[in-house]
C-alpha cells in the first residue's frame, strides 16, 4: 500500500465495528462509557461513526495484552 492509502482514515458504522471486534452494541457502548473503547464521532444528530484507525489500534492493543501474542504463527 502506498503512503497516501495508509494515511486515509475511514469512518465506519456500528455494524462494521461490531463485526470487527466481535462484541455487541451494548458492550461496545459500555466500554466507551468506561473509557476502554474509542468513542464515536457524531457526524449528524442521528449518525455516529468510528475511526477505522482507532478501532484497529484498539484491537492491536488488546491483542498485545494476551500471552498468545508471542506465539509463533
């Protein structure tokens, strides 16, 4: 991927966030409330979107906390 493609950040919907992290909407909002998950950006009074980069970074941080991260693939 080129540097330009890597620098582009997409805004994704809750359904995409749920699919990526494997959690339900209620759990995601609970983690946001606890400050343990990235908060969405309010793009209109009726729509929220998450930063793709922030969600990927959260997943990476979560995986770093597990012992299994050191396993050889």
